[in-house]
C-alpha cells in the first residue's frame, strides 16, 4: 500500500492528543483541510490495510485501579514456544508479549507484561503460566516507577 502525503498527515494528527468532542472527525478533517468523508474513507483504508491497528483512547493505568505491573521474562525451549504463546495470549491482563533475541548475560527469550489491581492476581497468572512445559527459568521484574511512556513520533518517522 502506498501512503501518500495526506495519509501521513492523518496518521500524524491521529497520534497526537485530540480534544474530546462529539464532532471529532469533523474537527480533524478541518485541521487537515479535507472533507470528513475523505478522512473516514482514508482511515478505513489504512485500517483495512493494517497500517492503523485501531483508533482508541489511551488510558493511564496508573490513575486507575491497575497499579501493579510486572514484566515477566521467560527462558522457553524452542519446541514449546507456540503452546507458551497461546497461553499468554489467553490472559486479558497481559498487554504485551514479545520474543526477543537472547544474550549470554540475559538469556530469556520471551517477555510478557502483566497488569493488575493487586499483586496476588499477578502471582496467580504466573502460577498458571509456570504449569506449562518447556519453561527453563523465569523472573519477575516489578515496575518501581514509570519514567516515560509515549508512542513514537510517527510524524517524524513518516517524513523519511
């Protein structure tokens, strides 16, 4: 799919803080100097092509009841990764799952971020995950303090 200049401008404005208002798409179209119907059509096209995953608000979970967060790191046998991944994807409280390259000094290959309103629920999930075969080792890295959490500046990325 070719992303033209207008598509890039749409992506850029959609990634910024937007006002809460009932005519949001009209507002965005006005900012971009395009018709609202053109904006909607382009957003639908970008979504269909997989460029935009979704349009949704971003919640600051620290300002809600979800104050407990842990990055779990797992060393999983290669032949067990698929079953392990299926299990992780089944938990609503797991927001991020990654397979990463392994380093000799930190040899975990799978990562998952768990969020909860209490520590007890985190340990319950970890206990269920630990029942899977192929786990060589794991560790829990609890968040001490969120220092930065932003999306990339897609406006800058898309300029290249």
